C-alpha cells in the first residue's frame, strides 16, 4: 500500500524527469524502432490478474494515454494505491508484469516507487546461467541507501542515534514510570521526541515556511513512533480490510465488520487492525507529505530547515497551577459559552433552505474548521447563524444538501433520529427503519423516510469499479448509495473532488412523527446539528428540543479565535513545563502567528510526557496530543488564507517530490497566490488532509483506549530544568555521525557486482516467473523494497531478469500500500 512499483531507465524515473519503461519510449542506445509502433518494453498493471484500464467507476483517471490504454493501467493502478489501506486491500491483489524483450539494450534498469522518491533498486539482465550480461553498474545509483545505527535498529527507526537523552535542548525525560520490559521501547520514544523538539524550534520566515519547517520534523516523529510500535508486532492484523472504524469512534458500542474483539492478538481483532492501519497510514501518508513539503521548500528557494537553538532552562515565570488552569477554563466558559441548545427555540435562529419552488429546496454545506476541535457544519443559506445551526424543513418537500465545497471532504452528511446516529448505536433514517413513535407501517415495505446519496446528480449504487462496497443492503440498493458515498469521502482530497460534486437528498414525508431529527458526520463523532420540522409559516411545529443534544458545542477562547485553533488558551508561554520559545527571530507582522505556534507546541510537549503502561497505550497516549498539535498547526495556516486553492484537483504531487523539476498538471506556478498555483494547492491539500485524517484517527484511538479500559490520558509532569549532563555539541554530533557511517555504511552498489548478490525470481517455467514485493519500513527513513525470493539480501536488492521472459511483480502484501512499483 502506497508503494506502487514502477520501472525506469534511471533511478526514480519521472520523479526526477527521467524516462520510464513505456511502450512509446525507446530504450536508450537501442537501435530498434519500437517507439514508432508503441511496442517498446513496458510493464502492465493488474488488479486481480486483469489489466487495468484508464477508468475507475466510469471516471477517467489521469492522462489521455491512460484513457487510451497506452499506459497499460499505470495511472489507474497508482490512483488506487492512494485509497485508504482497508479499501486498497479489498480491491486487490495488485501486481505488475514485465517482459523486457529488447536484446540490444546494454545497460541496467531500475525499479522504483511511484509515490516516494529515493527507493530505487537496480535490475540487471542475466543469461541462462544466472550471471549478469554486463558487470558494470550503469547507470549509477545517484544516492547511497540509508544505514541504521545500532540504536535505530533496536527501535525500528531512522536518525535517532544522536538524540538519546540527556540533551541540553530537551526535557530530562518524555516517558515516566517505565515498567520492566519497556525500558528500551521508552528510550526510543525519549530520543524521537527529543529530535522533534529540537527540529520544532525554528526561525520564522513567513507563515508557510514556518508551518513546513515545523511540520517536517513533526511528521518525521510520527513516522518513527509508528515504526517503533509496528516493529513490536503488537498490532498484528491478518486481514486489514476489517480496519473499518465507521462505528468505532470514542463512545461507540458497535464492533463494525468484525465480531472478534478480544484481549488477545489473534490477527482478526478489529482494534488491533484499526491501530495497524493507523500505523501504516502514518508511515505512508506522512512520508509522502514530507517529500511534498520538501519539494515546496526547494521550489520556493527556502532553506531545507531553519532551526534555532533553544536550551532547556528554568523559566523565570512559573507556569499555571492546576487550580489556575481550572479557573481560567471556567472563566472562558462563563464568557463565551452560549450553546446551540439555548437558542434553538427562537424562530429567527432557524436556518431555512433556498427554494426554487415549493417542492424543490437546497442547503449548501461547508465545514468551519476553526469553530471547535473538530470543526462544525455551516450552511451558506444562513451565514450569520454560526456553526451547526438548527435547520428548518417542511414535511413532504425534497431537500438537496450540496457537499461540493472542498471543506466537506471527510465529512459525509448523515441523518438520524438521535445525535451521532450509528456512531452511538442510534437509529438513522433508513427505508426500513420506522420513525420512533410513528403509527405507520413504512418499515414493512421499505418506504420510510431515507436520504438518497448522489454523485454528479445520480444515485450511487453499492458498487465502485465492480467492487461491492459495504453491506448486503448497500449492494441491494437499500441504503440508497450511503456506503459507496461514504467510501469515496475517504479518497485523497484531489481524487474526491474530481469524482464530485456530491450531494444528499431528503424528503421526510411522515406526518405523524412528533420529534426533531439530526444531521451528523458519518466519519467524525460530535458534529451533530438539529433539524426542526416547520409549517408553511416557517415556525417550528414542535417548540421543544427533543431528543436532547447530549453535548454542548466547543467554544473558542479569544486567543484561539485569533489562531483558528482550539484549547490553547492555558498553554501560552511562559509555562514551567515548556521551552522559553519555539519560534525565534520573529519578523514584524508574524508576532501573533508565532504566539499561536508557541502555545500549540507547549500543549503538545506537555501532552507527550506520559507514563508507560504498555507499547500500544504509550503510542496512543503520545500520538493523540501529537495529532492534535498537527491539526492546530494546519488550522492556523489555513486561517491565514495564504494557501488559497481554487481547484483542489490539481494537488497532484506525483512529479513534485523534493528534487523534481516537473510541475505536474499545473502550468501556473508563480510567486503570487492566484488560486491555480500547484504548490499552494499541494499545501492546501496537506492542511485539509491533516485536519480530516488526523481528527478521525484521534477518535479511532480514543475508542481503542475506551474499549481497552485504558485511561483517556496518562500524563506525567516534567518541569523544564537545566540538565545536569550537557547535551552533545555540534562537533560531537558530527563525530558520532562519522563514526556511524564508518561502522555501518556498506552501500548496495559495492556488492551488486557479485553474482551471488543478485536476487532471482521464482519460476514455474522458463517463461513464467515472479517476484513477491514487500516494504521493510524499518530499513531507512522511508523504508525500502524487499523480495520474498531473497530474504537474506536485505533492502532494495539487485534483481536478475532474463530478456524475453515474463515477470510478475506481486504487490499483495499490505506493506505495499502507497508504494506502486514503477520501472
């Protein structure tokens, strides 16, 4: 997943503007004319053994070549490697075939990852005796592979050796009360959090640069946290397709698609699979976002990093006590808490639809990311009523809820008889569900009020690209498109926007129903709003609010309103558990923006000092505040509108990793914020992905804690003091790194001339051979390909192929997600 294989004549292929193996591309130096009739060596991309075409669910994926079949399925193949991992696995298995039948080509070729740059491996052509036809390694591999230190090998991480505690720029500890058996695991967390803390003290250039310079080390830390837990195999999952958290947010009682939730690690336990999916998503998604952000820095002529040194000292002003924090929060509530419930009885506060006739009305939904921790729905029809307004609907009238705006991504609307619907095991509006208290019998013939889910104005069925999405009701059409609709809201935002616009219709025609209903988000719990039925005069038919909304809406403090964040008021500096500053050399105009970063990083730093219970709990207790910080960082930049993007579909980073020279689908990359600049759109997509994805993962992890009877949080207090042992100097760090390189750097290039180091395929006949690809996440910063046929050769082995023989590259293992092979 997220590692689709490709093949090229030089390392990294299109990532660095080099030719890939394509039917119309002549092998360099070859004297044949295969390019004239599109018969040059090219891979073929398969799903379930069948060649993929340029369409998915009737939607043309990619370029004209893709639609005409000249890419042999590549763009559709790669497209699906961005789907959520449980969906990707359900669509598979995936594989690639290659037959290189050009005899006069005199060099090697490379396999590489179509999503992540820097993962290329060499392929040498061999004779019948298995020996290379050409001994020299040509073309050269332009980089050496990452080599892990002994400490990183213990942790399953990369780059932590020099950040082991004590360190003068870090806390004395990040993990407290370590039980026996978790000592090494906790040291890994101490080192990775120290590295992030040092990386996230940075100088401010402008809003975008500050975000990227802090988010890259933040993402690198998340990847290392995920790798460390994954290495323990404590989240083993035998079937990643059951990692469906739809009904498993915090507070939920349902068990989704799996009936085997127990304490043991059976491989079929849904909570283990949910957590395993989160780990792999963090590694695949965030490594890809890191490379995208590195490319934005490079193209914008920003420095790769912009750190400032902030040593850990006693703060001159002590932080707030628990009692002071409590009083502050009470004050915020007294000043700002005016809940939705208190104003929903007033007629003027009901939001009415735009109607073109008495029977044809619509609401236009958006998400206000800044209104609370998760964000809330707003509707264009009532901009002054604020988040989650009470909507007014007339019975017997058809309403369309438009979800075209990009903020709707990952927020598919649902309708239920109580707040949050299936998230909390409550009935939703379905054709077979009788409205509570109603005397009709619509449930007997599936005619009860139910929404209908549309794409491009057409009712969705239970299939996408021939794949049955969800339950039997979905396949039989009884859910009126819900599961397919929700399924697509998990797609990457640029793909989702290309499939749209999306909308939902609802006609509530049950006259004897005497209560309100609710709209809610099918992915995030806690975003419900009330719908009241009104008469011809627009007044509610029933004044009382029934059923009750079981929570109050988040209210922002004045400081959070400035930042676009939630929950930062009490973490403004100075604070005895935080550094004196996280942002240095603040230019004029960025003072408030930088204070927001100081406060959110302080909140994360406090949240990520925690007691250790076991490996999974430590990961979750630290990853939740880590994710919350990422969400706040994304919101703060998004609020500035410095990443305005008019067309999110151009946020395609395929050829825009660090080092790339191409500009992908957009020809309008310039300095100004025009709305059509691809770098702005790439960054805007990252911001919205962080908010949508990571809020969903937070709720999933909160649910795992709850079902496992773990505490919601498990913080320990670590005050900021002078460390008794000074940290390493820059010179010492340099010497340590040189020592690591001297001891461990034995690059792949040095051993690829030896015949025994060539990895040979498994062959059932002279013309039918295969390689079985996996990703070793722990081998370097990104991870590298390995092949089951040569487990002892390590990461990115040189492969041996015979010309004229068909090779299948199998990418069924879940580690392949987000790593589609290229050649």
